């Protein structure tokens, strides 16, 4: 877990504006400012966890909640034809913000391999 302030913690505290599409007590979902697909949403926990590798066994309910939030947001956005969920972990994984986040990518056919 981290207590380092990030752009995402500033979005949670409303210090930085974001196009929020969903919020509850545990999670926040907003549009990515640099979209990589027609639909690109970030789902973040309000609890400051730096990366997936830092999640602990006590976070199991939160981790499940994040995946169910992805499902809910994707349904609300009409991604009935499918979407991709990505979690980058650490530098080699392409993570650029030290706050766990799940990418919802949709609105077009995704190619494989991804990168």
C-alpha cells in the first residue's frame, strides 16, 4: 500500500477534475484523458494501493468489487459486443501511475497480441 499522492488520489479528492462515469464508496471510474480506444475508462480503488502486486489477502473483497465495477460500467456504456480489461503492474508492465487501476477498452475490435 502507498500513501504517496498521485494524480488519481487528487481525482478522488476532487483536487483535479475528471469525467467521472461511476462512483461508490470503494471505487471511482472515469474517462482516460489519453484514450487508446473509442471507449477507455479507468476504474480505481479509493484505497491507495500502488499496484496489483501490492494487494494483500485483506483486499480480496475490494479486488472482486473492482472487477464487478468494470462489468457494471461496461454495461452502462453499452459495450455489449465485448471489451478488454487491462491491469498494468510495475514499470515493465507499462504502469505509469502508482495507484492500482483497471483499464476498460472498448468500442472497437481488439487485436492480439496486445503489445
